[in-house]
């Protein structure tokens, strides 16, 4: 039996499922560090930066989502798990996102966007004004798998800009109510989860390269 969603003046803690979600996100970040290690330089930095901004947009969207409605019902938990599978697909496709694998990255991101939008629309119908921008961003990333060279970077840049610009073109109706303590706890726990795996991944790649050079 699940408890009802918290009232505006009620605070609640981060759930175990949300922490598991963060661990999946950490896996994606770890893959991003691998991309940078393999492509040290401005090109690698650009690729990682574009992917990170797109990822951070939707990760923050999920943080706000679970801040507004804690995933306490079986249906919401199942949908959140599906969203995690989308992030997992994104992570697996990250190493080749700019070399022909952009379509898989975009499909994973599309799953993330659809689940996020579906959950938000259940209690905030006005979110329909925000959803098109997220869908268009996913479409831009999927399209990168069909082109080569400069157009790939143009489409990735569009995927970064479209969701940010969309609210200024079609402003959402109303405001989002947030639980400040939940936001602080959620973002405070993430660095502890992500710093060690990412640095370990970079260290492992670096030491392997050094050994091979010998």
C-alpha cells in the first residue's frame, strides 16, 4: 500500500530507486570519460561536452520529476526502470555516438524522454508545452546516425539548444513546486557515486596506454 504524494509543505527523502537511477547515470558518465581518454584534445572535449549537456538536461528533468512525485506506486517504479534502460542504452552507445552510433544513442534518449514526459503528464498536463523540445532533441541525435562530418556536430548542437530555447518560445503554464531538501540530498549524493568510478576508468585507460607504449 503506497502513501499519497507529499504535500507542498511536506519533505521526503531520496528513495532507493532514485539512487539506483543515479548509479545508471554514473555508468553513462563513466563512458563519457572513456570517450575523452580515447580522444584527448579539443575534438574529444567538444564531443563529451555536447553529450554531457544533453544528458544533464534530462537527468535534471528526472530529478525534478521525482522531486514532485516520489516513485512510490508500482506503475511509476516500472516506468522509472524503463527510463533507466534508456539511459543504459545511451551509455552503451556513447563510445560510438559520433562515429555512426548516434542513432542508438538517440533511441535510448528517446526512451528517456518518452518516459519522463509520460510520467509528468499524469499530474502536470501543461508539461505538453515542454515535451516537443525534448522530442525534437532526441530526433536530432537519431539523425546524426544518418550523416557524417560537420552535420553530425550541427545536429548535436541543435539537440543542446532546442530544449533550452523552447521554453522561451512556448513558455510552460504555471510553476513547478519543488521540495528543496530532496533536491539538495539528491544532488549531494551524486558526486560521491560518480567521482570514484569515473576517475578509476580514466586511470585504468591511462595506465593501459602507458604500459602498451613501453
